[in-house]
């Protein structure tokens, strides 16, 4: 059956959510100049025995949750890039979950220049004026017990992302080059936390801070700060999904992502928001890479990461400027098209991830789920979080692995064999 066929209809509910998220959140160029709009969907088909993501219209079926504009943000000067007030989506818990809270931080790349930050002002990644008034809660946010058996009835919050610097920018760096931009990610984080604490978060018995992509990085940056909001007897942990960005050379030998992160830190004044022990030892922009600061995080942490992270392959390993002749174009759009030499380079990238996590693997409170899939975020889509067709390692879904770690105190270090060994993977086909 070809990759464009409809071999399995179970993932149809995620189609529009993948499409909307991909357009706004995924392909922020690694050089930070433009937002590239990509159309993705979640139909399952069979391509050489591997699941792939392809395109087709569908109707979403998960929970609908209204946007709330923060009422505390204005007094605190917490503003999106364009000066609008930030927002979040909040669904009250019930029953046994009424005293438990799950926060999920939205992703969406970063901006590293006045031009790229200005371009976000007319999107939901830089202005609440363009945020959807309602979003669908799925995956780790779903209230369907079959899709989300452990967190379905918790208080759940999706924090919208509109600052372009993983909730870490500071106002001291504003108004550069005469352009009015508000770099207030840190203030947004603080304002929304104050608001949620007043809504009941302060009394949580259990809490989990999670995030995807740039939101996963924000989760890592703010994890210990989040833990500090609760009494010692509360169970508080963090989950970062596809937020472990690597500082690796691209295929041309340049460190494109290191230069990009340096510009983000300089433009938005992130240094004071980054891990202090890390900043005291190395150049601040390098402390935006989790491999440099994860060792300082004291709160129990779970990392979900595809070994062949599609965003990182396209923007860290093979950014457009590193491949002027387009030799990697087919490969980075669909891993099934990679030749032997390219696959060897992708295996090197996987090995670099595992090497950077070698110390973390010894952390008994740390959890890992590293599958051999060509995808990015996996926790907030029902099809990849927990379903009959979800990716599995040792016959465990991501949701089951997280539950073993969070509730049962088990040591969870799920590390997959190299591509293409896992037939349960969802592999994105950008073509």
C-alpha cells in the first residue's frame, strides 16, 4: 500500500490539530528570519512496513476548551511580542483528580532578530489577538479515560506561547532598532503562575509541568521554579517532550543552532532566566541547550524524545543553508528516502543524543522514552500518547511509561533500538 493511501482510519481525529500546529509552531527557520508554513496531518498508512503521517481532511473529536486572557498579566507588564495580553486554556478537574494539576506549555520555535520577532506579531506565536478562541485537548490533555487513563480528570492547562523565547525573555532588551517589541516571556510565566495558583494550583497534591518543543525547553528552564511553588509533601514532577535540543554541527560543519541560540539570548535578554550554575561556568547562550543544564535540575524529570527528531534534523542537522544543492531534501522530508550515507549521519545524530544523556541515564528519578521515530512532539496527540496504534517500546506506550515513573516510582529508561527497527513508530512524511 502506498504512503498516500488510507490503511487505517484511527488517527483521523488528529488531522486538523496537526495541520494547525504544524502551520504555526513547527518550521520556524533555523536562521530565524521567516516562519515557514507546513501542512501536516495524521492519517496512518503503510510505507515499507512503517507508519507515516500524510494529508487528508478530517474532523477533530477531542475536548473543546476556551481561551482565557490572563487577568493578572496587565498589572505585571506581562505582554506578548505585540503588546497584547497572554492567554491559556483551562479545564477543571473532577473526582479523584480535582486536587491534581497538569500544565502543558505550547511550543513554536524562537525568534532571534527584530525582523523574525516582528513577523510573529501577526500570528498566534506573538499575539493573543490571533489565538484560537477554542482548542481541542487531546493526548496528555484529554479528558477521555481510554485516551488518557492517568490524567484524564486532572485540572489541565494549556499555556499559550507568544514571546518567542521559551518564556524567558526580559524587558531590559526591548525597543531595539526603534521597533516596538515586548520581550517579556519571563513575566508571562510568572503572571500565569500567579493566576493559576489563585485558581487552585496552590493546593495541588500532585502536579506535572509539561511542554512540547520550545515549550518542552521552557519546561526544563522553569522546572525547579515550578517545584518551588508547592509544599514539600506535594508530588511535583516535570515532563519535557521534544525539548532536548542538541548543540551539534550541521552537515556543512557549522554550528547553526549555536549561533541561532546566541542571537535569541542576546536579543531577548535571557541570561538572567537561565540556570545560574550553568551561566556562571560557560557562555550564557550555551545554557539554553539542555545538555548543559539538565544536570542541575533537582525536580524529578521525564524526557520524551524521538531519536530522529524531525525538527532537529531539518533545522539543526540539515538547515537549508548547509545543503545548497538539495542533496538532503528528499531525506529530511521523509526518512524512508534517505540513502545509506545519510542514514549513517542520522545514526550519528542519535548517538550524540544518547551520549548527551549518558549522565541523566544514571539518575534514578529521571525517566526516558527515546523511540526511533521520525517525528517531533508526541505527548499531546492521542495517537502517539496512548492508543491501540501508539508507538511502543517494550510494549509500553509513552503514557504507560510516564505513569510508571510518575505514580509507581519505577525506574523508566525506555531507549529504542536504531531506525528502522520499531514498526510502531509514526514517521512524518512531509512530502
